[in-house]
């Protein structure tokens, strides 16, 4: 039996190790084609997969010596391309050569790539992979010289898929790609990449492919995989894969639910084991699981059980980061199994602490009355937390945001908070509503990076909104509060060096380089040719002295921050009472304590949430309720309704 890509499916329970040995051997030396075929003229088909970065405000591409966040889209497409190469889908006399470029850590050397294509009579394909809205202008600039040379170019990712899934097929700026002759591929590539290569080789690529309504079965699909030399270009040698896709919730700002769907689709535990073993065979064992909500993956428990076995029995030293929702602590055994499987970090879509804002975003599943329970439960496992927090919901003002930051610092046992500006991304309901009404949205797609204000707000001017975003970073990541975070981490058993590595980019990137930490890296690298299309190339004497000076001064500031963090770490570790540290955020949850917290008393929505929870408790228990009663477990996939 075969999957959609033609690869034999792994029978349930069959030993994975023997199945991955030949794959691991072939991939360890990073060959995408091999073997000789007698008879007939041999040809080479070049597949170049590029994950674009995007332009900074200075007009230059954001690129680093080492990036921080691995590209799952690039790993997934590279795995599909390897599968096609190994099965020789273009025929026995055609070798498929694969190159991958993650522009966040590698220069797209267009002249070099063009020479390579010319050597093979332009026989090949350039794939612009996982292109987000803010990366779309850069992607078109990369495509332009390849199309001028007559080389086929295909673009995919959330921007084109979201626009086609939610809009009219032309918005937003999709015709700019069509005018260049770039093929638009909307939807998922599994089971279709082989066809795409065959049509590119035959010169019969269509201008558009739309699979947004045809979601793939993930069972038995080729493993996401990047060779070690590419993975080493991320700090910490991290790779990524998705164990599942789809999220049941209906958040109005989200594009994922409209591109990957709302039904849980999952790889099997055998599939996940194969992914891990193929990577472990070349020395990769730290992963970011990119499931939008791993806690709602129908197969979360058997997948965690398999990862636990790999870690505890087979001694693969897994280190994992996952994304979850704010109710995952109510799932029996979920957190405990995450810990045993090697989860060290979790990302939580906290989004806001004002229930009125959460309601406006169609995110009623986020209960602020559960936030402290959930965060303390992760603390109890020694796992530290990242939280996404959105600035600019309808009830927000600059003053209320400052107040909320103080409440978060004082009352929530959070570690890392990622501040973002509410952004109507193409593919989201928010964007579709504004687009349908003809409301103003910034026409510069490069600004849709969660760092720039791109829409209007009823209570803040664009300047006020932008400024409070800039201020949020130094407000939360003051040295005094970071020391508090380190003391909480030490008391919870989190290694402080690991914490420092995580927190330093969030302390420094926005104040020092005006770059969001999720676009961060080590040592900014610029090239004079990597400037936004239409801007003039600066002279040697304009460009290099400024770049060198900026590099020196920025890294001196970074070094000062690191040295301060190391001194603070040493002081905390020498404190004999460090394990006994406590503060308001670490206080156990009880009714009497919670009702004194500003989190649950400052806003009208918070007061209403408490009153509602008490009424529910009274009805449930027949007596005046409290909000520390045992909550029922949450089903693995809630119904697809606006209500929880």
C-alpha cells in the first residue's frame, strides 16, 4: 500500500529503524540523486527551494550569520523533493539535484544559481517556499531575474493560499506574480509535488494551482528533513516538523484555520518516529513541532508515548518546543507526558488579558480565570513558557496596555512574552472583513510583519499604537523584571543558562535593532545587492562604514546584556534560598487570593468573567461557587462552534 506520494506506508508497529537506514545513509552525505542508468542521454533537473526573508526598514534583507527559528516549510518541501528524487519521478535518465536556501541565514546568490541553471539548459524549477505576506515583495524580487532568464518559478505559502482561500483570487497583489510569469500554488504540496516537477520538466506548468479546498491525508507522507549543514545555520542546531495540522478554533486574526482547516489531521506515531530517526541519524535531535495547537491533535497521546519511548528507551536526547492553547492543563496526563517526551518550551497563544478583547477576536476558549492555573502547571513541570500577546484589540489604549503589562509582570508566572501588533493578514477573517468594507490597510505588504501598524484603530492614532508597541519591549524586559524571571526559573528547576539563551533576544532585538525576536539571529549580515527593488544601490563608502559601525555598536550592547545576565545568574545560583523564592505570580491558586488580583478585578470583562464562573459553580454544585473547583477535562477536539 502506498501513500499519495508513492512511498510505501509503514505498517503499524513495524520496526522503524530498519526502514530508515537506507534513507539516513543517503541523506547523511546530502545527495539528492545517485546511481547510473545505462542507455539514453542523462539530464539533470535543478530544484532550488528558497525560503525568502523580508526587508528591514533600511531596505535591506534581514539575514544573519545564524538564524534562530528553523523553517518548517523548507524542511517539508525538501523532504518531498528528496522523495521524488529517490523515486526518480522524472524518469530513469533524469537526475534531480536539490538546493535549499533559507534566506534568513544564507544569501540567495542569484548569479551563481543562474550559472548552474545555464549549465543544464535552464532545465529545472525555482520554488519560493512558505511565503508569508511580509515576505511576498522579497519573493517577487527573487523571482524576477529567474523569470527573465526563462526559468520556471512557483510560489506557495500562506500569502497566496490565504488570498485564494478567502478573497477573489486576485487580491492581494497576486497579479504582480502573474505578470512576472510566476506560477501560484495555493494549498498543500504533499501528493502534488511530483506532478509539479513533471509539468515543469515538460514545460506545461499552469499559471495557477488551487488545492485550498482539498486538504491532504498526512498519514505516511515523506518526512520533513534538512541536511545537517543547513540545520547548523540555526543557533542551537534546531530543526522542525509538523505532527499534525488543523485547529478547531475560530480566531478572527488567524490565517492557519483558513488554509490548513479546522479538522485535526495527523501523522501516525510511526510517521513521527521515522521523522525523528531520519534526523537523529545525521545528528539532529532538537525540534520545534509546528502544529498550530498540539494539544488538539487527535493523536497527541500516542505520539507523546512514542516520543517518550524514543527518549527513555532508545536514549535519543530529544528537546522539543510545542504550541498549545490555554486549556491544555485540563487534559489528563498531557503536561506530564510532554515533560517525559522532552518538551522544554511551550508557546501559548495568550493573546490578551481583557475578556472583552478576546471576545472581539472570537477567542472565547481563552479564560483569564484559567491563566494562572495553566502557567503554574507548566512551572510545576519545569517547562518554561512563551506567550503571544496582541496589542491593538478594540478595547486597547496606550494607557491600558501599560497597565496590563504591569499586571502580567506582577501576577502571571510567564517567562517570555512576544508582543505583536494586531495585523489583518490576508487569509484571516479580519482582513476579509476590512477588505470587503474598503477600509484602509497599508498597501506595503512588507509591513505585515506584526511590527508595523497597517490598519486603523478607534482609540489610538497609528503613531500612538506604533509607539506603545516599541515601548512594550523595554517595559516588560527591564533588567529588574528579567532578574525576577530568572529567580522564578531557578525556583522552578529551569536551567538558568537555557533561560538566558531564550530571553536575551527578547531583551535586545527591538531596542537595539528594531527587529522582532522571531526574525532575530546572531550577527546581522548585509549585502549591497540585497536591497528592495526600486531603491538605489548605495556606494561602497556609503554602505560598508555604516554597516561595520552598526555591527560593532550593536554587538557591544548585546555583549553588555549577556554579561549582566551571567552575573545575575551567578548571584542567584549562589543564593542558598533560591529554591524557596516566591512572589505574587507564584502564589498557589485559591479563591481568596485570586479575588485580590488585578488580573481578575481591573476590567469590566474580568469582573463579568468571575461573576459568570461563580454562577456556573452554584448551578453545578448547588451552593455558592468558587473558581478553584476541579475543572472537567476538555475533549481533544472541541466542536467547531464559537462557544467553548
